[in-house]
């Protein structure tokens, strides 16, 4: 696709997992700074405000990382990037990254959009389809 190799499902999973661990560690650190304990963090019940927190986190992460890495932190670590599925152009604008990560973080609560990749021939999740993007291997 546009002279790039699509990122494999496994590599995308690992990138997402590593990014999740890093961002969760930062979230727990912030929680501790605010005076809460890890036990309180782990035992907290789900609230609708969690979706709002995820939306804000997604907006910020996308707006910060996409102009720098052409993707999120996990993509950078695993030498991946996000491109437009229509034009092949780098998906590196802050507003585009913010929208893509917002969809990823919020739709993650529904599970189906996240596991969509398992049966997709372009290794896309539902949020990739909505934003018309694909994740590819960076050229070295």
C-alpha cells in the first residue's frame, strides 16, 4: 500500500500494549501525586467520568504525538506510522491525531472496535476505518 508494508496485527498489538503500560504508569503516578493510593486506584468502580477522562487523554496524546511521530508513542517505539488510506500521506497533523486517538480511547470501552483488526484484511481497527487510516512500517 503506497509502497509501504502494512503493520502486522502482532506488531500493532505490541505497540498498543507498550503504549498502554506507559500511559497507565503515568496515570497511576498522577494519581499518587494527588494523594491517592494504588489500592484506591485499583479498587475504584467504573464511572461515566472515566470515558470523559479517556476522551481528554486521547485528544491530548494525539495532538502531542502525531506531529512528532506520525502516530502514537507505541507506533514510535515499534517503528510504525499512520498514513491516510486514501492518499498515502503521513497522518501527522495534531487535529487528525487527536481525533484518531479520541476514537481509539473511547471506542475501546466497546471492545468490538478494538478487535475488528482480527478479521480485517488491511489490519485496521474500526477507528482506522472511521479516520481512513492505515498503520504501516516506517521505511528505514
